[in-house]
C-alpha cells in the first residue's frame, strides 16, 4: 500500500522526491522518508485537483505493484555530463569559434547532449519496484522531464547524494541545507497549507547502509585535494562519478566489480578534481571490472569519436569500456 504524504514542488536546484518509510543516506546529509508516501511531479497541468491527483497516483502505483515481480532491475543514466551541462551556452554563443561537440549536442537525441551526472536504480527487490536516485543536481528537473515520461517513471523512493557540489545536490552540506532549504529541514516554519515533502535527513558515515531493501556500500574517494566524495557499490555495480584519486582501502571494496561507472572528464588529462580519460583507463586496468561506462564528460568528449577509440581497446586489451549517455538504460541483476 502506498499512502500519500505530500506533494512536491519542482525546482531546478533541488531534486523532487517521493518518500517511503525506508532509511537511506548520503555523505553530507541524508534524506529518508518519515512515513510511507508517494508524491507526484508537477510536470503538466492535467486538470485534476491535488487530491484527485494523489488518488490517481496511488491507484497507478498499486496497480503496477502486482506486476513488479516480473521486472528485472535496471539502471538508467539520468545525466552524464559536467556541472555546466552540454551544450555549453558559451560555446553556442561564441561568434569566433564553432565548438564541434556543443553544436552537435544542440540536436535533440544527440548523445553529446548531457546534463548533470545522476543515476537512477530501478530495483525490483523482494517488495514492489523501487526507484533510487543517486544525485539530484541543478538540472535534475530537466533530466526528469525527459526521462521520467520516456521510461514510465513516476516516483522516487530514495535519494543518495555523493557529495555537496551543486551538480550533485545543489546545497553544500546539511548545515548549509538548513539555511538554503530550511523549509525542507524544518517543516514547522511552513505557511499553513503549504505543501512540501516530509524528508528525514541522515548522515552517511562511510559504512554500508540499506535503502529500499538494497544494500549500498560507500566507496570513499578524493574529489580534489582534501575533499571527500562517495561512490557507491550496490550488488556488483560500482558507481564513482566524482573522483581525482582513489584511496588504497577503497580498491578492496571494488573487487569483483561487474559494471564500473567511472568519472572521465576530458580526453587528454585529469583536472585537480576529476579523472581524465587516460587516468580513468589506468584505473579500469587496475580494478578490472567486466564492463566500464564512463560518466561526467565535458564538451571536449565527442561521444562517437571517443567510443570508436575505446572500442579498439576491447580488441587490443580486452577492455570493455564505453562512454555512457543520458537516457542509457541497462538491465542489471541486483
Ligand atoms: Zn563546447
Ligand atoms: Zn563535484
């Protein structure tokens, strides 16, 4: 049974959550649901009153729940780009130079079109199907607008945050969120009648935790000098979206990885906060996953060209590596 707890406002800088009574966490702060619940995206005006929309959502959710068992779990890349998004506005408006990747990325459906890095796990566990989102950055609304209708998604049951940058959550840490999104942290300040989600904030202490019956193991990494970010392992999938260095202890948690999703910012070199492609490939050689998908690519990464190069590594080294893209859906076993 799904019980409604509140409607959710969509904002470009904050994720939209539907919350159910399971604990989940993220590094700097952790959201979890205080009660069973379901919320709706305000993606279109459909003429229903909020109350009717709620009933309609409950009906749909329950109706689909019976069929959940037949579904396989899957991951969907909600975004695979850098903080600024691709195409970059500065490239499109430059009268002196045409950026080859950004000019391609303008075309709808082009795989160079990338929004903030984010992954949705559609988990068909022992109960009903659950949607667990990793990161919800400043462009999340636009990602959801594109991929939620496309994949028949309507709810988010848990949100896990890798780090405090704006392309991951839009706030710095729980202390900052208490200021910037105070109305979510302390709903007692709300104007009577105002509708927001009921969220419970928890802290991840780099220990394994469970979200929606799925176990997550944090993968602590460096994301710039002295700044910690978390990757996450769930099943044999390892997701590390923001990394400049991997501590030795974290490699132990990456053993027998089947699908590695790894940061690769640019084709030529690493930055102070992100792996570039050469370093990312070195890590793949060290970690030895069965399959690797890179994410977090900037506008210098041409999807087709880089993937042609990466395909050759399968022939020469046996490395199964490719760039991911927004909207990529992969069936997985969890
Ligand atoms: Zn560009
Ligand atoms: Zn970051």
